[in-house]
C-alpha cells in the first residue's frame, strides 16, 4: 500500500470547503483506494454495478435516498442524470464534503458538471504513483519549478534517499505508475497491461464513441505510443492505422478524454495561436506506453530507439503530477519555431517563462540550454531554467541555469 500524502491532503482540504469533490483520472490509478484511505464513514456505491447504474439513470432521486450523504459514488460518468439531483441535494444542505465522485472520462464529465454543479464542486485530476510515493519519501512542498528554492526544498525532502541507478530508473519506467502494476512487479506486468487495454477498449472507448473497428483503434493506441514525446502528425498516424485523418483526430480525443494521453500545446505570445498549432503528445503512463510498443524488458527499453523519448515522457509526467495532485493547473507548453529551435517544456508562472530541457545524460552543459534565450522575444520575463538529467546530484550550469537530477522529481 502506497501513501499518497499530497493527494490525501488535497482531498481533505477541499472537502472542508466544497460540498462535492470530483476525482478524475485514467482507470486503475487508484482513485477509489485513495478516497477509502482518506477515512470517515461514507456510503459507497459504484456505477460499474449495472443494477445501481440503472437506478441512478432512471430514478436519480431514489438513488440518492438509497445512498445518503456523506457518500462516495464511483464512475459517475455512467449516470449524467444524477448531476441535477446532486445540485438540489447540496443546495438544500450546503454542507462541505457531502459527495465524493470519481470518473474515468474527464472531459465528458466536465461538460455535465459545468452545466449543473458550477460553484459547488472542486475537481482533482489524478495520475499514477509519483516517484516520491513509490520510494516512500516526502514529496517536494511545491509544484515543480526550475528554481533554486524548489531545488533546495526537494533536496531537503529527499534527505538521504539514494539516487536511482540507470537500470533501476528504466525498470520503474518500464513497469509504469499504476499501483497494481508496481505491486505486481515484472512477473505479472504483461498480464496487467494486456487486461488493461482490453478493459479500456471495451468500457471507455465504447462509452465515449462508436468505434466500429476496434482492431484499428488498437493500432492507433500502438502508433501513438511509438510517437510519445513527439509532435502529433495526423497524416502519419492515419497512414499507419489505415484510417482517415478525421478519424485519427476523433480517436486521439478519446485517448485524451480518458486520460491515456496528454496533448501539450505550443507556446506562443498570441493565446489564440496556441489553439491552432500542432500539439506534442505524451502518454500519461510509461508502462502502458512501453507495453504497447512491445519492449520486453527494462534493458531493451533503455538500449532501444525509444530510450530518450520514454525518459522524457516519464520526466514530464512527474512534473504534471506535481501540479495536478495539488489541485493546480499546469501552465505547461513547449516551444518550437520555423528555424527548428526547440525547448522541451516552458512553464509559465506569474508572468515569467521557465524553460526546461529533458536529457538522457549525466554530463549536462550550457549547450543543452542554447535555445532558452529565444524566449526573450516574448513580453513575459525569462526566469530560471534547467536541464533535468541523470546526474546523481544537482549542479549549477550558469547564473540562472540548473542541472536537476531526475530522482528529485
């Protein structure tokens, strides 16, 4: 059992202020277990139970009488009819912590809650286990920023924890961050992910859209996994999957909706341009990504063609967790211009841009930060930047440039 202190603290804090909390994230990241660990006597019901789902959809008022507050309702996306009745229930009592909801389809859910529960609900986006949770150490107190203050805090929280070796880090990446996969270990890892993909396609994909060709959708899962940490190329994906580009866009939307991938927008001084330029694709779990691309062991993954992209995917995911699990929006972008100057990650915080590069090296240099100065063309200030890499300890690359070990994320 892993202790998820940051998430538990976020849930308990929010539950003192909001009547409804919605915890969203991919299947099997531990949403239900997390809520159970937060304690308190609460009614529990899951809408994976078809009998309960039928009652929730046909007679939501009766359903809420059967499961009075405080209650936890699992997989609430299956009964959108509940939302208007939840609104009535919280408006009558207006007590904090009345309902905890979980759902595996964030954007589908948000369309419903924005209409029915505005001002009454707080949302937490949840991903798999963080490195700190797996290692059993305290997480850094603040979301990731490439600053001296964040680094000092992260080093203090890590204490005497030994840095992970390269083989151990790739074993972690290969296993992924789903609690069941981490606990099962290498022997049962393939069984877990094979079952996960089957369940995902049979439940979430069918619920979100009518996918007539499930084999083609599975091909898209694999083709997208092979392109993690790359710009989305709809034409290439369509060719590999043997469907049209319109279908690829619709199916990528399903992957994003159900939390399997994250689409990172490009940075631009003009906000509207962020919406039309090509995004960058990241799988949210590296174990699933490695399974879909058929890497049979951590050793072959580390030595193979995806070694760099999957390390970048893992680093990006750790940073994303540091924001989402604290109920903070992640102001993340990447930068790329027509001259092929690229910055892996740009974090926008308080009018300041923080550039970050991801590198599979233990010997970073200022050369790795050579494109950071291109951000000075924008009105925002250019703040401290960093290279996140495989060093065992942090070092300074310049006055505002750090080399940060991946093990501190």
